[in-house]
C-alpha cells in the first residue's frame, strides 16, 4: 500500500539497454494500474514522451470512472443511467462535490445554498455591455466567468476550505445566470433575474426564454430534459478542459480564473464545440441522400472533414451518454409536437451508415454525446452558438469538484511537463547588418 495514494502497490521493472530500474505500480479500485515514473528522470536521465497524453495518468482521482471499451460512465461509482433516470442535476452536483448522495435534509440545504447564490453582482450588467452584441457567447463566458474573481474577493483564498466551498457553490449557481445573460445580450433582450422558487433547470429556461412583459411558465418536460442534459455533461474525468482547470489551479490561481480557463479549452471543436459543429454538419448534409458523400469525405485522409459527434479518445464503444441523449431528443421532439425533423432523419441515417461502415467499425468510432445534443437543444429554442455554453454550465461542477480534489490532495504540486527539444542548439547572436 502506498502511503501517499493509498493504492495497492507492486513492483515493476523498466529495462533500457543493459540497465534495469524498479518503479512502483499502483492499482486503483477499477481500471488500468499505473506505473509511477515520477522518479524516472532522477534515476535514468530520461523523460517520458506522450503527446496528447494517451497513456498518461495525470493525477489520482475518486470522482469519475470511464470504461471506454465497455461504454461505462460512473460518477462516484453510480452509473450515469441511474443518476439521469432517478436524480436531478443538483443531486449530481452534491454527489460530485461531496462524494456521497445527499440525504433529504442535505439536499434541501444544498438546493437552498445554490439558489441563494444565483444572482450576480449588479455591476456585471455594466461589464456585459462592453461586449459586442454579435460576440460568440463562449467568448462572453470566458470573460465573464473569469471576471467573477474581480467581484467575489471573499472566496478567492484557496487555502481556506470554507472559501473554496463558497466559490464552488457560487460557480454552480452563477454560470447559468451568466450563460442566460450572454444569450439575452446577443438577442437584445433585457436580462431576466433568477427566480428562486424554480428548480435549477426551470430557472435556467426562465432566464433564457422569459421576457419581463409577460408571464413565463417553464414546460416541465423541457425542464426535465434540460436537467438531464446537465447531468450527462457534469463530469468526464481528466478530459482536456478538466486537465486545463487542474493545470491552471496547480499554480494556486483562484477558482474563477481556473474555470474560465476550462471554458476556453472547452470551446474548441474537438471538445465542447463539437455539439455546435455536429448540428452545422447535419444541416450542411441536409438530406439523407447526401450522406454517402460526407462519409466518403470523412474517410479520405486528404480531406480534413471529420464526422462531428463521432469518435472519442476514451470510448471505443457507444458513448453511454449518447444513448441517453438520443432518448431525450425523442422525448423533447414528442413534447413539442415535432413529428418530422429533417436533422433528426439525417442524424439517424448517418449513424446507421457509419456504424455499418468498415472504416468506422475498424477504428471503433461511435456517436458521442454531441451527436444528438444539438438537435435537442435546437428544438428547445437555443441557437447553435449557445450549445457549448450549455455544456460549460453543466461541466462547471465537474471542473470545480476536480479542482477541489486537487487542492485538497497533500501530494499536489505545480503541473510542469517537460519536452523533447528538437530546436537549434546553442549559437551566437548575429547583428542585423550581417543577417542574410
Ligand atoms: N471522423 C472521421 N474519422 C475520425 C473521426 C471522425 N469523427 N474521429 C477519429 N477519426 C479517425 C482519425 O482520422 C484517426 O484515423 P487514423 O488512425 O487513420 O489516423 C483515428 O480515427 C483516431 O483518431 P484520433 O484523432 O487519433 O483520435 P483522438 O483520440 O486523438 O481524437 C476526437 C478524439 C474526439 C478528437 C476525434 O474522434 C474527433 O475529432 N471527433 C470529432 C469531434 C467530436 O465529436 N468531439 C467530441 C468529443 S465527445 C465530447 C467531449 O469530450 O468534448
């Protein structure tokens, strides 16, 4: 048993040329074991080389487990299907933050604490008006989430456990408000204050779709769908944005700045931006008869086009979230009386064609969560530019739970990878007059 990690340990041997070195191997509760190579450079003078971190465990964590071959996703041990079916998003938030499902009293207290923090400092309204109206809402999220650290000084001392928890609750409570403000700002409508009597998802729909001049009643089926979408996106172990949050936090940066860094990373089309990209792709394909052309392009090495919403670094099986998302899509379309959605027709046919295509079978490329989420969000009334923002709202709890876990880990140090240097070796400065 290793004293630092608490994991079972066995010895491993590394042989390079004629030399042998011993390195401990730690066993987790499930999943692949890891070789602890933190002493590798000291013992051997070698670094490891793993661009894209395909074989690197960057930390020890107790939060989320993915079995990519089997298509399993567990939050604190609980299957995502069970949480999505029986619980609500704030219960999932509690679970991710505290490690256990809440009792009724703990849940009521947690709901109250989050709800009480949903308003943002009134000066934030002025901050928003500095943005162009046509700014991408993710650009506004990166700026406004980071700006929270300028408004809430009393929760930026990361050495104080109470302040860490207050910052965590504030972030879970305020990102939906900022997201809704980003949307309202882009369409020129007044900001809607949160309504504390509504649940988290209904309140979010209210802040996005209500206007001050008439009463708005959130549709409970759509609110339930929104809540489930939040649960499905809440955490996903050490993905790019979570690793970004951890790396930013490893230097001691405040939690608001770290979550802003997570938003920036999530924005990219290979990560959270894929839901927007997937819907644009489905619209571009337009009709099922054009699918073969796009599948051919996706397989062509000389064409940069990829099927958006397909493939995953970890899942080499159906993404369990995609299955739940597909079910939610059907529920939302049925509730809204949308019988024929051309995008859904294209999506379902594309999925069928790809799943039966040798290229996708051989590379184990399955639909991921982003494949169906866009269709659902569009039907609910969100513009494509808001899709990644909704992902950011949901993932905030995962980011903050992982950030807290890292700060509270006694073995935590600043993240500082090394490199394989292939640039110029030492050379002398040449005055400009002598440069060719
Ligand atoms: N369409 C066509 N070919 C693909 C696709 C795709 N969507 N995804 C992977 N491939 C091919 C890729 O060309 C490569 O082929 P080869 O081995 O011949 O070079 C092989 O499959 C492995 O791909 P990779 O890029 O090395 O895999 P990765 O683990 O580095 O990338 C990924 C994972 C998700 C970035 C990638 O599958 C992708 O770009 N998918 C489309 C974007 C997307 O849907 N992203 C959302 C991910 S899920 C939500 C989230 O985590 O944010």
